[in-house]
């Protein structure tokens, strides 16, 4: 191997190590990143099988795929994936000879290259205000679904490690103060299921408008409507309040705390994955993972 090849190989190894480190940081709670990987070089000139390009939310990149025009198009696709809601964690992108990227397989042509575009970010955080029966059921099922669970309650007997061993955080304290101290962002799924509408209203006041992916409040349409009206009268933005999911959850006829938690989490997953909430037998052209034939 020539000195030039040795230097190039060392440089490539350094870039790959930095790329892996950024992906690991994203999975541990750092800024989300998208990574495009060449999985089929096709007939495109310059693309290298296995080459990777990391895209950050600010638009900067790390690595390259072997062709500048493709790098630019892949970076644009990565930025779009990072801002998409519902989130698509992985998708195949086809690269045409002219450098255009297409997502639909029906639009791909023989000889097109293929990229795997993946979004890496920490699991969603399920923020539960209220450590009662429904809060416990939410934490139990939510942890099984892969959420990082945070429980907030102003009563130590309902917010403790013995009651919530599955939670990443259990916080006992004044609800408004504790919520203000928490970081709420696009991977936060906040649920108000406290012992009364006054606490739920307080929690809602300190949660909306902070960029959460989901904010929901339990209660009847009349009770939750009263809470929303109170906050409107206080001058809170109408668009933020209209985004609150209330009454919360999907209509599955839920009665027990576990069934109510299931209905709430089903609504979260539906919004996260872009589902319709309709019975699968009524949905054409789509099957959940594990049911595809």
C-alpha cells in the first residue's frame, strides 16, 4: 500500500469512527442524525458500496458517498427525514443517473443505485403527570413499548422507585416547578392523568407550547373542555390548546386502568407511525411489521 493509500485509509477510518460516535450520541439523547448508506451502487459512477453520509439537523454533514451530486441530494433527503412527522425511521431511496432521488420503488429504473436512509435518535420519552392506577399502567406498558418513562406527582407515596421500577425518572414535587425544570422536545409524549382536573390544568399550562410531539389530558369532554376554556381565557395560544389530545386515547371501549393506558398508547403510536386507527382489515396496501407477506 502506498503512502497516499495509507493516509486515505486512515482518514476514512477516522471519519467512520466519528460517524459511529455521533450515532451513539444521538441514541443516548443527543441531537438526532440521519445516515445515508449505499446498499447498491447500481450503474452510477463513483458511488461506493457501504459508503455513509451523516446529516445533522443544522444541515452540516460528515462522510461522503463517492459522488458530490449524490451527497447533496442525500443531505437534502436526510434533512427532510429529520423534520418529518410522523417519523420514518428507515427507508430505501433510489438514485437515478441524473442524481435525482426517488422514494417510490415504482419510480425506480433498472440500474438505479439504492441508499438506505435511517434516522437515529433516542427513544421517545413518555412523561406521565400522575402516579395513580392509570399512570402506573401507562408506565408499565410504555416501558414495554420502548419509551423512556418519566413520572411526576406531588405525592411521594405515588412517586417513588418502589412503585415505578420501570421508569427512568420518578419525580416527587410541585408539578409546575418540576415540569418547568424538565426539557420537553419533539420526542416527548406528555400525558396528564393526575388525581384531579386542577392538577391536570396546572400541568397542561406548563407543558403546552414547548414542542412536545404529543400532549394529552384525561377526562370527559365536558371537564376537559372547561380546562381548555380556562386556559384560553388566560390568553394561552389557541393553536397550542387545540393540539391537545382530549378526551385522550382511541375509542376501544376501555374501562380498566390497563385498557385506558392501552388506548392512550395506541393513539401515541398511531400518530408516531402515521397510522389511521382503522381496523387492519379495512386498510388497503399496508400491513404492520410481522404481518407482511
